[in-house]
């Protein structure tokens, strides 16, 4: 049994920052995440994409933000259970919680903070019979490391921001050949990205095929080509090393939805007027996983929610102690001895 002061479910940016704020109050934390590494979406889905709304950083790559957060919490020596989704939570007679992962690892603490982001992400997969055969063998639904596609032929499907942004990025000296396939002539992406794709298509850097869809995959062990069918009935085989159907990811709460929490539109309702507590005393929800009137799904808002939440957690853990807010500019950051 792993024992700590606060169990944090979700090791994304908000979960990581919670460790820092809790550490300032001498509260120990242990993080649980289904992903094999800390960082959440920032590490798993778009580590190389820039973020522009982090205070004091005009621009920072998502992966670098995670690295900085991990460095920031080093003095507080948090524990991690990674690659194991939390599936069950039970409350003991002495107001403790026991959180169990799918692999059976158990954690005990008086406070649980759910910082699970948007939940478990499931890619929207096209209905192609042989799709599973080529997963991780030429077919991928997210781009973790663009260097994987250096000097490779790449076909991207989709009409949203992700599809267009990656097409532009990979066409800029990384992939040897980039083809963008979209089922319509209109795009859902930002107008600036649409114009860049059109410009790159005119220059011959991106092959743009509209009113068309990938209908069939070819290859033996690895992907060798995709068959593109246009609405007018014309079909063509494009030889490629990679096909990236970037149709988006569908978030699901997963097991959290069965923990007796008030749920509204795939998010956990919390009391934002006080401390981001859920309807179950001792369980909080912070970051994109929660909802309340005026909620903004921004990382910096999650940081604020974490800061307020740990103050309430301290009172629950130490009801007889008085907590006086101490500024880090005066006291510095002191880790655990």
C-alpha cells in the first residue's frame, strides 16, 4: 500500500503543478496516470507543439513545459505510478481513500485530487477493414516525434487544425513528400493554416487532394500505399510510408464516471466558489476534467485551481493546524528533509 497525503489522478501539467503547491504546505503527493510517462496530453499527443498562453513564456513547446514542471517539483520528491489507470476508489471508516489501479497497485491518502485532463483519449478511426493490421506499422493517429517522418513519404487525412498544421510542419524540410487528403473543399482549420496549405500546394510542397477519402490500405507487413477515392468516382493509389488519419481524439472519463461523482457533459461538477471540491468530501477535481459556471479549459486556470485546492486539502488533513500563507519570494522553496 502506497501511503501519501494527496493522491493525484493525472500526471499532466495541472497534476504536476499540484505537487509544487502541496509541497509548499509540506504535503506529500503521489501521482497516478494511465500513460507511461508524466506530462499528459503535452507529452503524449503534442510535445513539439508551441503553447502561447503560459505566463512569462511568449512561446514554449509542450514537452519543454512538462520538463520545467518536473524540474520545479524535484525538491518535493513525488511518487509516480505510471502506465496504470486508476479504476477504483473506496473510502475507509477513518476518512481515508484507497485508489486501486487496473494492475492492482493500491494507494491510500486522506485527499484525492482528480486532474485527469479531458479523460482517456480515443482516436476517431476511419471504417477501413485492414486498419488494425497496419497500426504502428505505418498508420498512426497522433504525431509524437516528427523526426520519425524525416525523409519519409507521408499521407495525412483530415481537415482540422491538427491535420493542416502537421502537413505544413512536415512539408517544411522534414518529410520527403506530403499529401493532404480531405473529404471536402472547405476546412475546419484556422484560415491562416488553410491559406498556408494552399500556398504550399501551389509551390508543390504539399500535394492537396480534396473531395476525396482514403478507402483502402496496401502492404504486407508494413504500409506501402493508400487508395484514394474521389467523389467523382476517380481512384488512385499513392505509394507512401505513413498514413496519418488525424480526425481528432474523443475524450472519455473512463472509470472515473463510476465513482459516485456528479457528472455533467463528460466533466466533474465542482464547487468553484470555494475549493473545487466534488460532491464527495475529500475528493477534488481540477483542470480540464472539472466543470462549473464560467469554466475555461486553459492550463493556467488549472494551475489556479490546484493552488486553491491544496489550501483546502491542508485543512482536511490538519484540521487543528493554522496555515499561514507564505510567499516563496520570502521563504524560498524548501523541499522535504
